[in-house]
């Protein structure tokens, strides 16, 4: 199977085909030139697509996803030559932006101002909003540009400074721990338990394409899920099926679900 056929088989859209082509290019550059390479920052859905493609290429273990800190959502896919045991820390940089007035802005405010400067999304990792400002993970090639040009977000003036990754202050994610029982591990059952929905409404959301399992869209309400799976629903958020217990006397399954608020 040649390159075109393999990409056609793996990709579900023109955008995903372009992504997978870039992943393949970076993988091949690392292999043939014996140098470290990296993609831009990928969303969780893009990471899932890239991981599946590496499996198809027979290169499951060749890439490392890294976003600058444990638990990062947006990550780069790094390919390392044999002489590198681990990333050397130069793949990702960070800056801190502080509102001079001390006002609090939202993630949308900061992202919008970065995009207005002409940055593409693949150059920007997680934006960690904090009181009076934010921390931004980014492609190191963008650091000087931001230090020189990112001076405002909305009507707020910003002071932007370099930030070592070791100094990142990662906010604690707000979660709600849920315990429930379900008749089976069908997607619609677990979705209903995680977001306090009726099973009918949960099934409808799945069928409309609003639900992802491990960041891959699923339209089958009866898809089985398992412990460790991440379920996202457009408009509702994200939850993780942490554990599944032994069946009760009535045959129902106890589940522990972590819902992100």
C-alpha cells in the first residue's frame, strides 16, 4: 500500500489527512536523518488520530506526546532518535501574561488576542488562566515574538515575561466525584450517569455526533465503554469512567465517574 492509499484509508476528512501526512513526515525525518522532530500542538482528538495512525504504520512506540507538564491537554508529538532517551526540554516554552490593571480575563480573551496576532493554533499549547493573568505553553520559536508583540487582550494591557517550565503553576482541576449504578456499560448508560441525563437524551446526543469516547466521535449509543475511558459531550463537558465494580445482586454495575466542572 503506497502513501496515498494509506492516508486515504486512515483519514476521515481532508483536515485529518493533512494532519496524518505531517505526522508521517516528522516520523520519517527522525528515522532517516537521526534527529529529533516534533509536530505542532495537537488537540486530544488530533492526538487520538495520530496515535491510531502510528499503530497503522507499525510505529506505535516511536512517538511521545508531551504538553509541557503532566496532565496537559494540548500536546506535541515528539519523535526521538535512538541517541536520545527522553526529550531535552527545548520542545516547549512558556510565558506568563499579567493584566496591568489586575483584572481577570477568560481563556477566550487570551486565546482570541493570540490568534489576532496571527498565531496558528498549532503554535499554542494549553493556556492556564490564573488570577490577574495566565500562563501559556507554546512553540519556542514564538517566544520572542510574543514578548515583543503581545501587549494586550481585549482592552487590558499585558506585561509578558518568559516562564521556565519548572516554574509553571498548574491549577487544580475542579471535579465532581460521582457514584452510580448502570444496567450495562453502554455508552448512553454511562453518559447519562456522568451528566445526570435521561438515557433517552443521552442516546440522542450520541446519535447527533455530540459525544466522543477518548476524543473520537461515536454515534452508536450501544458502544461498550470501560474503566479509564474519557467521555466528552458538546455543551456539557468531560467525564472519566474511573472504575467499574462487581455486579450487585440485581445485576447492576457500580461505577465511579469523575466529572470535570
